[in-house]
């Protein structure tokens, strides 16, 4: 017998922990844009833990979104009273919990309702998980792109903006006019200096509206930097079935994740914040060392295994880690080229951190897929791989491994695996990437001609030579043999 998740059903659920607090007493303090799996497995879980201590019940979450897919999520969560089942999985154990930190979800597309809520003095933090590609930044320069059509629309229609940044700015504008202190804007996305990037987006849009408003935002609104981490795959019918079979719970959109989670935050919240340090969040003066470590070693590691594994028709990440070619490739690239250019991190051994990442990648219960890791390379490569390569060539060091990672991405974007299976579109710029990858088969420099992605690296002769040789080798002898050559120091 199974139980359909709802507030009324909580008392009858015995296979999972349920909120250890009175949800009816919660009050909204945070509006969050981008209510996806990661947010529900990370920020919402930390808040759920905090509320269970009996404190900070005025910091509950209100969801918000701007995409059509956000309405689908809203409807699924509405049907279960905003509750989410989070299943934490390790190789030898699994456990389920019901989280209740969210108490409302504003209807996507209803700008007036979203702005009204943002103008509410009770809202003191606005947070975001809108993915690396959602910040309107030029991939090569990593600067805000004020010419993007979405941004141009918002600048001309501040009464009905369509982007998260337009809505945030409209909320701040309303608060300024009413004499209400501004909320803090907190990014929870995997972007180096995510607070600075978010500030540049909000201020960049404000500059198109009114320079005085832009200066007011710069002076009065806090944008703390933060590092977030928890491996959280997409939800499929597989996860829904596992939840029903193992825990007897029917959830419209459960979240499966690893037990490990980490959150490091710059303590810059002038409007106040929940006491998240009580539940394991690290508050520090400088997040940058932690960001560099995570983005380059973990996210860069994900990119390193994603493309060779996908080309070898390996579906699950843990199976990729069980493939010696792929796992040895990861270890060599990390140890030879990535870790040596990661700055020191307080109280952290980088080799130990990488070993932890390897164990996490190999978790057989997570069900993470190589396709998810390979998603959106046009936005992820400039953040996870290219900076390490640029650091190395700038210091006169070799980049054979990182160039091969980039060549494998190019080969992947050609659109077929080694077996000839078709790779379905997996990037917002897939058509462009596929066209360039086909040109690059005969002329590798055609791939590097995408200077909006590669920036200065596209003109570096060391990288050009290493990339060209790697791609030519991939097309000549295939992925397996190329990896073997690299591992033997013969590439």
C-alpha cells in the first residue's frame, strides 16, 4: 500500500522522517527563483533542518519562476501542499525525509504578484538557482550582456518584466519608493564569484533603466558570494518508482541525492538571515578559495568524465567510474593539470578533496547520468575547464589533458557516439555547436573560432596545437585508443 504525499498524510507516513515543526506557524522570509531539484535537495533541506531546531520560523520559502517548466513544477508541488520527498542514497544505505520549508509558490508569468511579494518587508532574502546559463553573461568575457533581447525587454517593461533579474529589480524599485530596506540577493548557482555576477546582472539591467537606480543598487543591496555542493540528478520515472517501491510514498516530483552536502557563504546579509550555521553552513569572509576548489575539481571533474563516457555509450556516472579508461583519465587530468593550479583552501587538503569527489562520483545508488553532466557545455566549459587551461598556458605549462577534454566535448557535439548512436540535442546552442563540430572534423581550428566561448585561449598556440592534435587523434583512432595513448603519455 502506498501513501500519496500531502500535508494531511504526514501523520500516516512511517517510512520517512517528516517535518519536526508546525508548518502552519511558518512565515515567509525568502523568495527563491528556480525551484528545481538542486534547490529542494540543498537550500530547502538546510532550512528544514533549521526549522526542526525550533528557531527561525519566519524564514520560510516562497517559490518563484519565469519559465514554462516552472509552472509544471508549481502544479506538482501544489498538489502535495508544497512538500518534497528527499531520498539520500549511499552505496550501503538509503533514507527518505519529507521537507516542508516551502509554504507557497508564486505563479510564473504573474509579474504583479511576484513584485508584490518582493516588496513585502517580510522578504529579506531573494535567492536563485537558475543554472549557469541563466545570468546573461558573455561566455568569453564572463561579463553581463546588456544587449540580450530578454534584458532589453525588461528594461523597456519594468511593470511586467520576464526575467528573474527584471523582477528582482522591480521589487527593489518598489521597496525604494516605499522606504523599505532592500532585500539581500543570494545566488546559489555554480558560478565563480556568483554574488558579483548576480550584482552585475541586476545593476547592468538597472543602468538601462536609470543610472541613479543602478547606483542605488550598488550602494545599498548586498550580493553575498557562496559555494554550494550536492550531487542531485534529474528525476525520472526510475526515481518515482524507487520511492514507491522502497518507501511506499507517491510524490509527483521527488528528489534523489547523495548524503553529502556543503554550503559556504560570505556573511553579508544586512537585512538579516536565518542562523544556518546551526545546521552546518560555513560563514566565511572570502568564499573564493572554496569556489575555485569545487568548480575546478568537482565540476571540472564532471566535465572530464562526461564526454568520453557518453561517447562510449556509458549511461550512468557510477558505471563511468567503474570503467578504468574513464576513471584513470579523470585521475590523470586532475592530478597533472587541474589540482596544481587550484589555490590553497583553508583547512583543506586538495588531494583528499579529490578523493572524496571520486567516491561521490562512484556512488552506485545516485543514478546520475553522463547526459546530465554533458548538458550545456557552451556555458559550463568556460567556467569549469577553460579557466584551468588558461592558467596553465599562462604559466608555460602543458595542457594535453585539458585540451583533450575540450576535444572530447567537440567530438560529442558532432552528434553521434562511437557506436553511431545519435546524441539528442543537449545544449541551448546545440545547432551551432553541431555545425562547428562538423567543420572541426577536418579543421580543428573551426571549433576554437568560437571565441565567445574560448576567449584568449582560442589564440594561444600551445592550446591550439594540443587541441588540434587531440581532436585529429579522436577522429583517427577513436575515443578508447585516444584515452589509452594519453594515459601512456603518448598523445
